C-alpha cells in the first residue's frame, strides 16, 4: 500500500498548501491512504468542523491531533460524530472522541490509524506505550489490519525513538509529530517499521514553529505576556513521509520524506 | 569560507566515524574550518582530554559542548588549558572554561565560535539570548571576525527557531545541537544566516539517541532505575551542515546537510 | 481510631528520631495505627529490608514511599514479601510491590492505606486520581475498611489540594508527602476528611530538605555535578499529623500536627 | 524592629481580609513595617493600581509579586511610578519596575526589601542567587539598611531552603511565597536569619490554592481546557510571619507565624 503521513498543519497557510497540493501529490505518488495531523489547522490552534471537512475533501483520509486538539471550543462537540478525526488514545477515560480507528483503503484493505501522545516535557497523561500495546492486543497486522500507522505526538527525541523501537516489527510506521520541524532520520527500523522522529509541519517555515516571529521571540527575551500568537502567512511547505508497505506482511518496504513548497528544499520520495 | 559544523559525537562509534571520515570530507569539500559538538564523545557522557586531542588531530578546529560537558570529572581540570574546547557561555560566572573564542582559519581569516545553551525543557541558566548579544557587543562580523558560528545547544524547536531569527543577519550560522536527531530544515534565514534546528548526532542511529536501546526503553516503560546507559556500537552516521560564507560580509551563501555512513540516507552538500 | 501519619523519614537522623520517640508518642496519644513514609530512610535514598524491620519494631504499622522507592537496589527484591511496605499504586502494571493494603488495627478494625503519586513537576505516571477511584471502587469506608488513609506523594500544592477535595468525604485522611517541609494547613475538609498538604520530613531541618547543605547549594549556584548528597546529621524533628476518626463513619473528628524534637517548634495534638 | 511579611493575597476575599484585619494586627503587634505579596490580588491574577493603593492605605508598606505580576495589562504601565510595588529582580534587563528598594520605617530606620524568583519548576530566569548577591554588593545590613527582607518567590522547597542558607547571617529574613500554602518550619537559621519556606496565601483555604475548586480539579482529571479560574469567595485566612529584628545587627531575634481568620487554625506570634 502507498501511504502518505503529513505533519501538523499550521494555520491558513498550511491548510491551503495541503488543500491545493494534495490532489496532485496523491496522483503522482499513486497514494492509497493519507493521514495528516490537524491539531494546528485553525489559525494555529485546534481544528474546526469546517476545516475537518475541507481536509477530507482534499484527500486526507484520517486526521490525527495532539495537545492542541481542544483549542477550538467546538471540537469536543463534533468529534464523536467525526470518526476520521482522532485525539490521543492515552487521554483520560471519558474524553470525547477516540484514539484509533480502522479505515477502508482501496482494494478492500484496512488501515489502522492510532494517535498517541508522549509525556516527556509534556502534560501528564497515562502511559502511551501501554496504550499502544492495548491497541495491538485487540487488532493489528494480519488481525484486521493491512497496515498500522502510529502518530506519536511527542516532544523528546528519546521518547520518540524508544517508541519506534518498542513497536518495531509490529506496525507499518511510527511517525512523530508536534515539534513542527521535520527530522532527517527517515528510516526502516530493523523490524521493517518505517520511522521518522518528526514529520515537521505543513506550514510556513519562515516563522517560529509556524507562528509569526515577533511575539514568540519577545516571550523568550522579555518574559512578559504577549498578545495571542498568530500563524505565519508566508508560503507553506507540505511536509511528511511516504511509506510503501508490503501487502502480505503489512510492514514497510520503503520510506522517504516528502517536502513540497515554501522555504524548505523540495524532496520527493 | 567553507565550514562544516557537526552535531553531538556520541561514544566510540561516533568518534571513530568522525576520526576516520573527516579527513576525506575536509578534502572533498575543501573545508576551511570544522566545528563539532563533543559533549557525548566519551562513552556518551562528556569528553576527556585524550578524546579532545584525538578530535583536533582528525581535523576538528573547535569542539563545543552542552549540558553533558562536566560528565567526565577531568574536564573541569583541563578545559582552561584547552582553548579549542568551549562550554556554554551562559553558565554561571566562575564556571571553568569559556563560551566563545576567535580562531584562525586559512588565509589569515578569523572565525568566532560561540556555544550557548537553551532553557526550555532544560536546566535553569542565565538568558542565552542576552549572552549572545553580549558576545556580539564585543566582536562580530567585520569587527574581528570573518565568520561567526553559534552552536545553540537546546531542546525545544521553538526556542531554537527564535534564536535563529534573533541573530539572523548578524552571524554566519546558527545551528542547534542536543536532540541527537538531524532536522531537515537546512535553510538561509532572510538575513542570510545559515540555520538548521538540529545537526543530529555523529553516532549510531539504530539506538535511542545514540544509546543502546534496551535500558532507555525500560526507563520509559517500567519507571524504575536501570544500570548506566551505554553508547550504541553499530556504525555511526557523521551528521552536520556545510556552510559557505561570503568573505566580504561573513554571511552565508549556501547551506546544505552532510550525512555520511551508518543508518541514515547519505547526503552531500 | 487514633492515627498518626509521619512524613518522609530522612537518613539516620530521621530514623533514629522515629525509633527513639515513637514508642512514647504512641503511648501518649493512645495511638491505634501509625503510617510513615520511608522513601528516604536509607541515607536519604530509599529503604532497605533491615530499616523496614526497624521501623516496624518501633511501632510503625505501614510504610509508604514515593519517587525514591527504588533508590536501594535490594528493594525491588524484598517488597513482594513485605506487605507493610507500599509503593505508589499508579506505577506501571508489573511494578514489584503494591500500592495499597488493608491492615488490622486493635479492636478488630481495618485500616486501608493507599500510596499514590502526583504528576505535576514530577516524572510521568498514570493518573493518580483515577488510581484512587479504582481503589475506592473495590473497598472503602463501611466496605471493608474502618479508616482509609491516602498518602499522596506529590510536589505541587495545587495537585495536592485538588486531590484532597476529590476524595473529601470518602476517606479518613489525605496527606501529602515529598516536599520535606510540613505545611501549616492541617484541617478537616468540608466532608470531614483530614487534610494536610505536606507532612514534612522526619529529619534534620538545618539542611536542604534533609541533606547536608553544601552540595545542594552548590548545585543551584554552580550548575556543575557534585558528589552524591548525604543526609544531614543534626537532631531530627519527627513531623506528622494526628487524626482521630469516628468509628461509625470512618471520617475524621479532629486533625492536628505533631512535631517533636530538632529545629522546629514543638507541637502536640 | 517589628516586621510582618504576608503571603500572596488572593482575590477579593484575601484582599478584604487584609484590608479589614491589618490595622488591628499592626496595632496589636506594634508593627514597624509590613510587606505583602500582591501578585494574585486582582481576582487571583496580578494587581491593579487601585488595589495597590488600597493595600498601602490598609497599612502595607511594600508589595512584592512574582510570576503573576503582569497578569493585569495595566501593571507594566504604572509600576514605574509606584516605588512600593516590586517585581522579581532577576527578570530580564529592561523589564518595567524594579526588584528591590530601600524604604523608611519609623525612627528613621531603613528597610531593604528585595523580591527574587526561583527557577526550579518555574519559567526560565536569570540566577536569583547571583541577583541576591548583586543587591548585597551594593547595600545591606549596616550599609544603608537596618533590616533586609528577601521575598523569594519559588516553587521547590529545596531551592528555597538553599536560598535561605546562602543568605543566612546577611539578611534579616528570607521568606518564600508562591505555593499558597504556609509551611510550619518558621525558624531562625544558624546565622540568625528568620526563615519560612512559604508564607502561604491570604485567601480562602477551602479551595485549590485560592481558586474555586471545580475547574482546577477538572483540569487535573479531564485534561481539557476549562473556563478561566476564579478566586474562591469564602472567608480568607491572613497568613504570614512576624519577625523581630535586633536594631544593632539587623538580624532576627524572633520569628513566629501569624494566621488569622478563615479555615486555618489561628496563630499569633
Ligand atoms: Fe502541533
Ligand atoms: Fe502538539
Ligand atoms: Fe548531546
Ligand atoms: Fe545535550
Ligand atoms: Fe522524600
Ligand atoms: Fe519524594
Ligand atoms: Fe501566588
Ligand atoms: Fe506565584
């Protein structure tokens, strides 16, 4: 199966780049399935129902999120009727929404997508490693899923690499999101799980992680409150990873970065 | 000037890769100056005087460090007689060693190298932005230096990007170190400062940030103390950034990643 | 029932003060049950089997712990045969030991003691609020227990006060441990749960949280590694809270601090 | 000199308690000087010019603050014309306001009040220990000041005790603020500096650190955003420490807690 996973979509610039470019990317790479992290799609903060619909129309199959999932007040209200929108699985019980789902891909194939969140340098949550194990205790490659994709939304490279190795050989891909900067360590782990520490953002890289520079810089230097941050408005880079899986095993055959548009050097799989 | 900056050298594997490959890289890229971060060179923890000498012999001109600088007991003893070894400038006053220096490059050119450390998700230190300003108040491009290189040893992508923008147009390069994973955002900022959020490590990427996997994974999952971590021993990738500066302005003309050997895809400038 | 709960016993000084003074305190206050936090009993770091036995002989009924529970290598080996030694319940599944137990008190009464650990400014763990609820789903006041005592080992006053209110009216006492400084907010919450944000330490207060001052001070000022900290050796204050429960409801009738010996002003219930 | 230092005043309830009770306390204790931390005086968040005036009228001589100092937009505008309002000294250079001042007390005596902020588990700032030293390099006991009072606004008990010991024998008192819970470790350190790890809050203790309980509890349990917190409205306890200094040396003769009103047990020096 040919799969694309995109990093955090940030603001209008990131959204427009995805909406505009994804159809051509889908065609050029003959994609079967697309996942994108949408936690910053609404002006940098969360996601609305309207934006969710827009992303689905543009060819995204599943939208994952992270710590910003509830930034828009409406999200807790519509997430339960939006099965293609995930929030981290290891949120407290009774959290609206769900953390994983099994979705149809062409050729009657099934894709399990799970969204988990790290804890190092992040808010306190239940163990994401245990949550990943609990998902795989229910289903997995050859047990209801032809591909298994884990979006591990986390800050620390150590926790992300550890997460990759723990699930290596049991899922098709473990990709990190959240830092908004793509890493250059795209690889197949030894068990043939595709891995990249962070997918980076679909956003304007002439910024501070997608936000206009002035206020974030002030926060670091002056240590006084500022106005609310606003998303940078320059041209966005669409940033993610292409993974080709083996339909027999569900494991990865190949992984390669995709970066198109904006400030970053273009890279095609 | 043609400059190479290398990320954190981790353990024997990282060290041997640098020692073995750097001479050929120096020649192939016609390098004038090489900086490497050595804070993990001694088995993953700090640096010894012997290793320092080994790196200089291999063609490194200046070694920067970070939070691991004092992991080896001997380092505080020899750093003051080792002008090519830097520790973060924004450590407390009276800390042994120094945080920046001006070094000779071929053609009677001068290179200012400074080592600063971030604070977000890291131990408390004095303001690195102010420390960078204080250095540039004394010297800089056209004022004693033909190139100015800032190694910003920091965890958070936001602090690193902010740091880049603050010094953009005033230094030749701002490069991040510390996360041990290279980022794929090599670029010239708008003021022609070369920038990459993290250089990654010179180390074995089949690991958890350069360490053998078992114990770090256990720490995340079991939350019990483990034995001391040991550096991974597989083949290392030499990872860094090539920067070409304009000798008139000292600003960057070009920046491109270098990644050679080990698990990561090879990349030459 | 008349109950005493003691804060973290730190090092030899704290241990000796408890061993020496507890028998007389037990008698003077006509105590039915004594809980003490022993996570720092062994030189400031963890607890040994020998020290555990010593504390039981001195009249402690149950020893709770916290983040330092595994500081001594032997502890994971003996905890499973030591039912009166608890570790935080919200540690990962498969952690040695257990987080709560029901113990005999005079007059055929039962005391449930539970040990939970907070997350704010601490290492990542599963939700202690949910863990407390899970315990109370199995047993509780009038359902197998005549008194219920929660030792909430946590850093932040906000998390501790929130924890108290969540379990108010359902347990006899919620007491905080970990900061090594007693708080002066001993009170009955509105549902008649006894509460104190922190019990303080049984240790030498002429110190930095029980440790000899020089090295901790150096760590704050110099930001360089130091030798291992050692427990302060001056006379210790035995510090805790006295709680009298109503045998009909198991809720608290009265709560008052106990502080005896050492640098702090003496306080008897 | 007879001095009272009060902890963080939280919201209307805390403010009204101070305004109502301070005149009688001043008289009963024959106070010469009163310091109060006002960082939460305006509904729990910051301080306004009007509230500042109200506190001065009630008999507060100097108002210190902390991390919440800028919560009200107007504060940065009026602080420079309000010499009796301090913000932490170790904020970045160019921060509005100042971190210490020398004030008149009856009998032509001078009181140096300084406000410093800790770093452990708090936002990154420059070294408060160095900032304290820098103040004492300019002035101090017998060098322009008859009493020296340090309000160390910090989270961690370890950093606070270390701070006390570092300045022991050189200042009249080191008192902690910020956690909103008073500690029961009022003492004279060995050099006769009065010390208390935290003064607690002047606020309603039937709360989560002064805030109405429901939303803070939800934040810990549900991990979803809530409405803005509001200050608890029940009767407040006025909480602080009484320090009597020796006019010859400026050091402390006696220190004792003051707690009046509200939920906490009353305590008079
Ligand atoms: Fe994001
Ligand atoms: Fe995020
Ligand atoms: Fe490193
Ligand atoms: Fe580092
Ligand atoms: Fe402790
Ligand atoms: Fe602890
Ligand atoms: Fe406060
Ligand atoms: Fe505060």
